[in-house]
């Protein structure tokens, strides 16, 4: 019995599939799968050869409408399966390409109750300080609060960031934690300092009772203790509060259409699903997030250097469950010039 075989392929983007239909009398055999594999098959026995042919014609037409085209078996090379780079709710799948295009390396940080020494990575506590080095102070002489210290030699290696050296963050002790919200000229000028120690000298640091501790008083930190930091490398997509989110991903969170949840509009539903797919918190690098909005203008090239979130378990609290960001120009980061870092925090 003569057989009629039609072989189609679709190979674009993530798609790399074949679809083959064989008609032998009243028997219709369909084989499909990834190109370069045997795939899987199913057989349909029709009432008559003409019916099998009609069914084959119908199925092939459906595949061609989806982009499949006639091809020769064996001429297209097998391609490794490209696994999705993140889990998304099915309603976000149409945006997967745009979301994955924003994926960025990040070092997530975890705070611990351990008491690191002066060379350690920490939030609060007693940082490294050279003998004879002054403590950072506001213009009126008020000592600043020590916020955090990162020892890059003991943290995972994040592409583009230092692999050694200490980076310290100090902030003011007023009711705005020394922040001017990246708006120079405000009545309350910014009071903060970022110190970079590329080669700390372990036998010359100063550890004594003169270290100011303003934690608990106009400070986001709990009083009386420091917390150690460990890091873990990952990647994550852009925050939906990023100034470039609309043009980069384009999900319409204002869509008033219906959703699976009768209490939510389609836009609100998509926003909740997007929040489920993203992760932000204490981090070095990666995408920043905000409780309000991105303070950077669309053409601002500065990227996230360090982010410290509110952390109920550890007693860290920026206003009403806020989050703080430190931004740096990529060129300054490459030069290890931390003298122009911008500081912002916001809260609910």
C-alpha cells in the first residue's frame, strides 16, 4: 500500500519542532516532537481513505497557519533545549521574551545574628577604621550612623563588582536618615558618606569605645547590635516600579478588563502575578525596587550598587516598611570610584 508523507518544521526563537503526517489508506499516522529526535506518534484509523486524507489536510493546514513549513527530514540540525530562565504564571508567558531580556546578575544578601569582626561584612555594629582616621560627620559635626560594610573578599564574586576591599555606608541622624531623595537643593541637604578601602591593613585598624552608635535614634537599625552578612548569586528581572519598566516589558497594569479574580481588574491581576515572579530585598547589584517610584529619570544611567530593605525579623525598618538604595554610574563602578554614589529611600 502506497503511503503519502508530509513533513513540516518550525524553527524560530525557542521553537524547534517537526510535524509529520503519513496517510496509508485509511490509516493516518502523526509524528511530532523536537527536531533531531524521534518524537512521539499517534495513529488514527478512519472509516475510509478519503476521510483519512481530509483529516491529514486539515491538520497540516492548522500547522502551516502556526508557522510550520515544508522541510526535508534530517537537514536541520538538532538544537539543545533552551530551558526557561524563570518560572512565570501562564498569564505572563506572552511577555516572557521581554521579561527575560531584563534579567540581571544580582547578589542577594542575608542578615544573621552573628557578630562579625571589624573586617567582616555587616549591617550595624563596629566597622573597620584606620588609626587616626576620623569618623564621618555631618557639616555641623554630628557623627553619622554606620549603616553597613561589605567585604568583597568574603562575598561571592559578582560580575563588574570588586573582588576585594571594603565598602562602607554611613548616613545622617536626622528624621530623614540624612536623605534628600536625590533632589539637591532641598531644605534638608543630604548627609551620608560612602567609603572605599581597597586594601585594608589588618594590623592597623582601630577598635575602641569611641565608635558612635546612633542606632535606634533616627536610624533604620536596631540599637545595640550588628548583624553579619552572607551573599548568594542569582539573577532577576526588572522591578515593575523601575522607570524603564513600561518600555522594556510593557505589561499594562492599568488594564480594566476582567481577570480570573472577580475582585481584581486584569491589570491588578497581572501585577500580582508579576510580583510573584520577582524577588528583591537586601542586595548588591541587580535591579533596584521601590515602595513608591524610581527616583531616577529615564535617561539616568546610574545602576544599583547596594540595597538595604526593611527586615522585620532583624529589626531593620526604613520609615513605614521602606527600602533604601545606593546608585552609582557604571563608569565610576568600573574605576572603583565611589565618591559620587547617590542615596535614596522611600516607604509606604
